[in-house]
C-alpha cells in the first residue's frame, strides 16, 4: 500500500540529533529500509519536517520503521495510506 509518512522533529531535539549525527544516520537508515519513491525535507509549523512516500507491504512493518524515529529523534510521526490522483479518479467511473 502506498503510504505517506510525515515526520516532525522538535527544534531542540532536532538540534541535538543534528550535532550528534543521529539525525542524518536515522534518516539514512529509514530511507534504506522503506526505499521511498519521493522524499522531501522542509520546515512546517516551525519544526524540521520530512515527508516520505513509499510502499508499505504490511502494517507489521510500522513498529520497525517508526520506533527509531521516536527513540532517536523524539519525532512526531503521522502515517496514512495514499494514492495517486489518477487512481482515485479512475475509481469513480
């Protein structure tokens, strides 16, 4: 299932993780694990934010994917199913 994951990292925790190298390493491992088809980093709501689009084959993958984000970055993570607009429009025929 195509999945949209938004990761938000609070400023203080993000700064510590950036200085220690944990931010780079945690996000690198995440990208290796989920192989996103799209990945963006930006600021939203005043915090560091990462947006990933990837294929989640099974919901049982979620703890392994999200736990390092909680533990190492104190991140807030939002995960939801997504589909291309073309697929949605085709489903309405």
